[in-house]
C-alpha cells in the first residue's frame, strides 16, 4: 500500500500546529464542527498535488463556491495572516519525505499594465499588492533532497498573468477527493476507468448491496445511469436521491485502482443511517482489493456505531483501522487522539463519547 505514515501541519487554515502518527489503511477523523477535520484532508491533497499551482484555488472553490478570487487564498493561511507561512510535511510508506510551504509574494509582470505607477516600474517599496502564490516543495529519499517550486501570478484584475510549473518533477500518484458538498463529485471518470479495466462488476456488486433492485451501472453521454428492476429505461444518477449519488461516488472512487489515496469528507452526508454499515463494508473491501489508503471525516455517532458493528463481523479488517479525534484544546492547541479498533469497540460498548473530549 502506498500512502502516509504520518502528517505534520503548521499554520494551515485554522491549525497552528498538528501532528498525526501511525496511519494505516483506513483512517477516520472524528470531531466537532470547525475542529479541523476537513483541513487535515485538504493538507493531504496539497501535499500530494504540490506540483499543481492551480490546486490551492481549486480547494477553496470546493470548500466554498464563493471562494473564486486570488485574494481568497488568504484563507489557506492561519487566521488569514499572510506572514504565517503554511507548512505541511509527511513521511510516506515508501520512506520518502514530502514537504510543502506556501508564501504570498510580489512578482513584477510586464503583462500586467496595472502594476505601473506614474510610468515607473514597481520595486519592493512601491508594490501595490501581493500578486503571486509560491509553492515551495521538497522530496527526500535516502538522504537526498530535491527542491522544486511552482506558482501562479495574477494581475490587478484577478486574471492569471503567469504560471510557473515545477521543472523536472512529475507526480506519479493520484488522489481522489469526495467533498462534503452533495452537489460536488462526479463518478464518471472513475467508472470509465473501471470499464476500461473490466472491473465495473465490482461497482455493480457494491451498489446492489445498497439497493438490491439495481441491475446495471452505465455511462451514457458522459453521465452515470442506473438500471432498476421494473423500469424499462436507465435512470440518470443525478436525477435520483442524494444517498444513491453519494454512495455511487464513494464506491466508484474506492474501486478505481488508479486512485492511490481516497479522501472522503463528512462520509455520512446525504445517506440514511441504514446505509452506513454497507458503505463501510464496501470501503474496507475495496481498499484492500485495490491496495489503497483511505481517509474519512465524520461527526456522526451513528456512523461510528455502524462502523464498529461492521468490524465486529469482519475481523479481517480490524487491524486496518485507526480513529483520530481532532480537538482544538485551550492549552495545547490542536491535538489528535488515536484509537485502535479495540479502543473504539470498548467506547461504543460503554457509550463513551469519542468525537470530542468536550462533549
């Protein structure tokens, strides 16, 4: 399995400092709203996509559709303070170490005429605004460290005027992210890949556990369709309920072997509680069969209870789970409290709250 052993976050979003260790195949982050769970997933995306200068704006757009301008990138900096440099680091299962830092800077770009003042070329003393996001990253292996840089520059109208790609770096791994927003996410690319690899039956099998009436999963005109018993024509997934669409998005991404790492934010969104156990079973089964690492967030106690019941039945998956409660404490800032399956089971059996120390 390719993936993360640990993760360290500094000055990213609302997190001043957070270290998380001992990741395994399926890792679940618990916590109250605004505890930093989603920020942990986003830090993983950033680290795995650190050569993509468009990624920071893409992440902001996913989180809040009104985040569309370059100035919104300040949300990536802790408390919006551009003087605090976000830093993300991790050790991976292949013993490589990754490090990424972000910084806002001024870069003179002659294409942006708005930067001229009274016919003078701006200097560091006359710059009007920070127009460049620099992504500085490193990959370390066998004591050899390679450093790279990519970034994006905009003019005063907010339009991109320059983009720097990282020289001599090619990302070989793929991360799939399923956001909490039910309107986001599209299973088409994953389904197309599965069809090419003759693995579509894996998705159909898992979908039939969700609803036994399902007879087919197809792609038509770049859209996903479902066949149901008793209905003469295929039904567009987008016209069906939130639960069906959410379940298909997760299952298709889990089944696609091209996705090395799968991130699912607020896994319970849009799903009836009766589907939780089936979905957990599908995630673990597909993670093992495709040898991928999975990271999930939730704040639902019912989701946790159903996960515990599933693992009680499938003992083969118990060692493949880690739970982490993400808590923002008054004295020590953000902390991650780790639990194994045995500890989760004891908490569920005794109705002990794991989602937050404050609850």
